[in-house]
């Protein structure tokens, strides 16, 4: 991995992420009134997370089978509103146990 | 100073959660060939889970700077909404440079905790709230990146799913409350599968796939079920 492009990538990421947080906080004082834009912004986090999760999650562990079981455990435990950390750890545990038997 | 320490204490549970997820980020980064310093530098300067994992994907795929910038913009667009909302909750007379500092720490969890506070938010409270999560996010990345060479493959494989477990934990409760969110998630997943498996379009890079899938799914939601005023 070359160092200069890597540093530039890190700077690009940091600057864009910061600007997205900073510009509205520094400038916007009034509520956005455009209903379409507000609706779009309302749904975008779920759309992003869903698109990032599936099917990429199937390649996140040593085997698609353990990943699928980890996903199942995450979905079920999330249905019980266990919170971010418990759901993530249960999912890891399910993968660990499954791969032990594979 | 009291306000600072109150925020500092309130930030502890967020910090604990961040430590484990950023360990997963550190491990993933080093496993894929990124040097430790770079993983830690990303966490110190970005402090955002989804954006960092996506950025890692773009860098590893030798994507362009524009692609990485667009990926960050789309994935982190939600922060713009949170910052707008936070700006409505600030105490009167917060100075511009204080807003510049607070903006850096406006993550999903810190924002959620700050919004839940009674009354207006002071910069001192928010600085306190940012402190432990930032330290834990950076420290967890360092710990995960350093430990990855020592840990057995089975542990590394299990931790690989951690970030996705967290994503699921954010999306599922919202799906339980809203049919529209279920529709948006279904569209996003269907498109994302299409970009993975259909010939021709599966050659498009991951960063742009996420942007296209997410934007189309969110537009679908905004058209089918616009939010109430």
C-alpha cells in the first residue's frame, strides 16, 4: 500500500465527513421545509446501512454459512431491542460457535 | 467546568460500545494490508463507523479520491440532518468557533444522547460528551490493529461480522416501527444483490454501488411515504 495516496485518501475522508457535520451546524438555523428532501434524509441512513450489510455480510467471515447464522442471530436479537453492543457481540459469538463445528 | 464533567460521564457507555466496534475496524484494516498508523489516523480524524468501513473498501479496491469523497458524502449525509437538528437545540449565543468544534463529534450515538437531554445544550457539555467516545474510538482501533497479528483466525473471523451486527441493530428496530422503512430496506437489499450478482453491473465499484442503491431506496421511501410535517 503506497503511503502518499493513502494519506490523501485519509484527508479526503476526514474533510468530507467533517464538512457534512460542520456546514449545517454553522449555517442552518431554520428547519428544512422541503418535504421531499426531509423524507429523503429521513430514509437515507436505513437505505445506506441495508445496502452496506447485504450481501456484503456473507463475505465478512471465514464462511458464508457462519456469516448467515451470525446475521440470523443479529436479526433475532435486534428484534428484542437489545442495543448495538449486545447485538454485535451475540452475532460474533454465533459466528465463532458455528465455525467451531464447520 | 461542571457541565464538561457531566457530559464526560454521560459519554462513558457510548465509549464502551465504540471500543469494541473500533477494534473490529482496526482488525479489518490491518488484515487487509493497511498499516496500523493509517487505521488509527482514520479513526482519530473521522470518528464514524459506516463511513470508515466503506472508505476502507474504496481504498483497498484502489478507488479514486472522487469515489471515496462521494461515498463519504452519501453515507454520512445523515449527519447533516443531525447537525441541523442539533443547531436548533443549542444554547443561545453559542459562538461560531464553538460550533466548529462541536460538529466534529456529532456521531449517531452522541447526537442521540444530546437530543435526549432536557433543555438547551451548552458547548462545555457537548465537549465532555465527545471526549470518551473519541478516545475509545481511537484507542479501540489501535488495540484491534495491534492485536490482530496475535489473535487466532477464528476470533478474527468472528469479529469480522461485528460492524454488520451493529448495522442490523440500528435498522431492525426502525423496521419494526415503520412499514415504509421495511420497504426502503427491501429495495436497498434487492438493488445491492443485483449489483453483486447480475452480469455487467456487478463490475461497478462497491462505493458507487452503495451510493446508487441507497439513493434509489431513499427516493422510493420519500415518494411512497413522505415524512409528516
